[in-house]
C-alpha cells in the first residue's frame, strides 16, 4: 500500500515559509538538491493544496519552453509535467495542468482510495495548509523534513495547535555540510 509522505523544508522554529510565504531562508545547495532528487524517485503522485498547485502550475510549464533552462531544471519540469498530480481544494472550480486530478470533498475516502492503488508514494510537497488538514485527519504516514539552521521568528507555520498528538519513530537523519538536518519519521 502506498504511503502519504509530507516533504517540507522548515526553519528551526517550524516555519515552512517566511512572513511573505517565501523560501529565501533555505540553505539550498547541491547536497540538498541531491537529497530532494532521491526523494523525487519515490514519488508516485505529488499532492498539492491550492496555493502550491497554482505556484507550480504557473512556473513549471514555462520551463519546458525555456531554451535557457538548465539540464536539471528541464528534467524536473518534464517529470512534473508527466507525473499524475492531485490537488486538494474546495475553492478551485477546475484544473487544467497536464495529468492533474482535483479533489474537492470526501478527503479521507479519496486519499484512502489513492493509497490502495499500485505505485510509489503520495508526497505532499510543502503545501502547509494541506499538510495541516492532513495532520488533523490523521492521513500522513511519514514526514521527511529538512530542518534549516535559521530562526525566522514568524511566517507560515507547518504545524498547528489543533492537530492531534502523534508519536513518531525516527527512521533516518543526516546532517548536511550546510547545517541542514534531514529528518525522516514514521507515525507509530
């Protein structure tokens, strides 16, 4: 059975975006790019909330037609174009990005159907709002977090005070040269 995995970059104080939703605080280098690349190999379908979906849909298709894009960026753009994507939103009327499914209701039932399908894992990429909703519903099986060596003091929190306590088991961790710590947890 496929798992739902949350992949998110966070600051030491738990923010997945700065006060403007930006990710400029990330210590993104080749080592972290390699880590993310290995994670992408485990993905059967990315899961997005509305905001992240609209950001991705607005950016990645433009890369495919950009002759100045680098090899890695072009490869990722092709991957995200081809892979089945799922967006969860109660406000979107429809989706037009290639190979995308919109789920508007019956979230738990629909996620459980997706988990029963054969294939690789279902991975939430960032999407703090969706992540919080899934945490409240108990739908996240594993967390793959990159903890960045910065305290933002404010921003978009990945965690909410309304979530249920979850005891986690550490599956793996690694400290990168940049000071980023990768953390891989499973729900017990």
